[in-house]
């Protein structure tokens, strides 16, 4: 006999189904109306604000710019992640373009991919996906070396850590983010989420109970992308910038930042997201170099060209002091392919 009525056991599945259905409806709406619809425009206190419907909804200055689907299409997504559905990949059929656009729609009114002109938007999408591709890629292309497309063609091969060696439950947070008995908080998603407190914070932001159901990130691609974009757009701590801010130029370095060799650019996004795991360790950090390589590769495939990546010294965080030190709870490598 069930210890609880079947209805209550089905609630998580019902909630996730509603989330998936809503995402699918949004995607269909976007295909039928968003690209063809002229934006609504109004002037508030001398500032132009726009609403483009589903993909950039709400009165925002950023919605007056190009939306992501204006410059990043399905075929480009397929080019960037050409091996993700190969038989030897570990997340076959999971990741797709529609899920990415569904997730991005929530953040485009906040400036994700829309904070500047078309070129700036393309560069930010390439930068974000460069992190994603690196963290979800096979280290040795799913055991096939570099003969089948090269190591940079295998982004989105994973959606979870394959062989976790612990539950990633930190009892220090038991009063705020208590671990659900029997649940593992190993890496899942596009920018893998680890530890109960990170699942708790991410779930609060997305209004989904990830603390009780971290597995949602490995069964819903839109949610997995949303969690990653939320992390990209959100400062990791108070008084620190977000990866988005340091990339699009919203962050202005202080004298202390300049002394620490921190400057706007792609390298600073690595610093924000990974700190002393990768930064201030010179140019021999393989994980850092792998992220940079994915970014440059994606710029080329998107037709932007790696020459638009900026000065070499801003591409990595090899000489930058970390924005902050990692917690002892942060795994040495946050890649899902661990």
C-alpha cells in the first residue's frame, strides 16, 4: 500500500508537466507571432521602452533591440552542438533550440542577449554558450578521441554528472536549505548546479522546488537552461557583478579591481563563475583554456569571428585575482562530465 494518497505522489510530476506545457505554448506563440509582430513602443520620462510580445515581454529598453531569435537560429544551435545527439552522447534528445529560446525569453527584458546592438547580442550568446558547452562536453569526445568532429563539437553531451561520489549535502545550511532524505545534489543542468544550498537558491529564483526535486534539471531542458541563464545574470554575492554585467560593460572596475588586474570581458565571466578554481593561476589551467576555446569556436560558427573576442589579455582570467574565494563546498571541477 502507498503511505500517501496517489494524488500527492503525482503532484511533482503534475507541476513539471504544467511547466513543460507552458514552455511549449510559449514557443508556439513565438513562432507564430513574435518574429512578425512590431514592437509596442512608449516613452517614459524620456526613455524609449518596448514590448515585443512573447520573446521580450514587458516594457523594457532592451526589448527595443534585436531579440535572440533575430540573430541566432535553429541551424546555428545545431552547428554549435553538432554531436549532442550522437549515439555515444549521454543526453541524446534532451537539449534543443526551442528550450534555449524558451528559457532566454524570461531574461531578454533584463538584457540577456539584448543589452546592445546585434553584434553585442551575438557575442553574449556565444559567451554564455561557451561556458555551457565546456561544462557539458566530453573531455575525450565520449571516448572517441578527436577524430569525430574534434573536442569542441561535443557541447551538451551531458545534462548531469555521471558518477557522483557523494550526495553534496552541506549540513551547515540545514536551517535554510535542508537536504531532502535520500536525495543527491550532484551536478545537473547546463551550468551544472551542485550542493543543496545552490539548488535551494536556484529553485527560489525560478519558483520551482529544486531542493526536493533536483532531478527536474535533468528532465526539463527549458528549466535547465533557465537555471544557467539565471546564474549568468545574477551576482554570486552582494557587492559583486554578474557574469552578464562584466561581459556587456555594465560593471565599472574600481581601483581595487584594476590593481587586481580585473577588467571587463570574457575572462571576467570566468572569474565571476569560477573564481579561484581557475583564476590567478597563469595560462596553464586546462579548464579555463577549454572555456575560452569553446567561446572562440562558437564565435566562428555563428559568423561573428574570433577576432571580435577582444584583446587577448581580457579573454582569460589567468592574471586576474579572483573576485572571491571558493567555499570548501565547491567541487574542484563543476563539469557534468566528471
